[in-house]
């Protein structure tokens, strides 16, 4: 019997534009940590198109079964077994050559966002990049009416959720030896932010 895989329409829509950026920003080879692999659709799309990179999917325990089922279906040699990662708890004790996370910062509480940046700063090799995709505010303002409504819905669901401001994320990154390097405008009022890890002296 075939296991029904989790599915996100948003992942299907944004994976091609995200890949265009990753092709520019990611190293030619190395190990990539994906934080919050979710349905595994991004992994399924990116891994075969970036075959020299080894992908480490991760998520909360309750999402791992769906990710593992998708990995099994894919059969790609450059995907490692999915690991449990709660950003507020223990992180894998290894360095990564790139980190990617999509649509996570607005569904995490601010404490978890801080923990994510701290963990990335600790586990990202010097000079390497953290790519964060999602909807963000700019200078304390919404970039569209749809983002304002999305933020309202998130906060009704859980007051700790909400769109994060790019300036605040840049300040947070700097406190963990990273700096905001580029901002890519993406479809549906989203952006992809790249944070570069400062080289160790």
C-alpha cells in the first residue's frame, strides 16, 4: 500500500524561484541543513537539481514520518536520513556548508527565531550562507495588504506568531556572527534573505 505523502500547494508554487536563488548562493558542494523540511517537497525538488550537495532534512518529531516517506520514494543518494530538530533544544554537533529554511520564522515564537539564528551561527561554517525564505516586514511596515492580513490571521491563531521585520533579523544575525547580505524579491510578496557567516579570525 502506498503511503499518502504530505502536500503543500505553496511549496509547488515557490520551489522554482527559490531554486534560482540557491543556484547562485549555495556552494558547489558540501552539506546543507534544511530547517523545517515540512512536507519534504522542497527537498524533493532541490536535491536532484543540486546533486553535488548533500542534504540534511530536519523537523519536529511529528513531521518526520512524512519526510521519511518522501525520501524513501525519491531514492536520491544525496539526501541524508531526516533528523529531529527543535531549534529550542539540542542541535546536531556538526558544521554545515549552507543552511536553508522556508516559511518558518513567522510560525515560530520570537524566542524560537532567536534560537534558530543562534544555532545557525554556531553550526554554519565561516563564509557560508543561511537562506531564509518567507514573508517579511520592512522598517516596521507590511509590504502588502495580503501580508498584513496573513499576519493578523497568524496572531489570532497564536499571539507569538507573526511576520518578522528584516531589520530585527539583521540585528539578530549580527549578534551571531552573521550579516544580512542580499534580499531577493520573490513571488506572492515573499522574499529570500541571505545571511553570510563571518569568517573566523
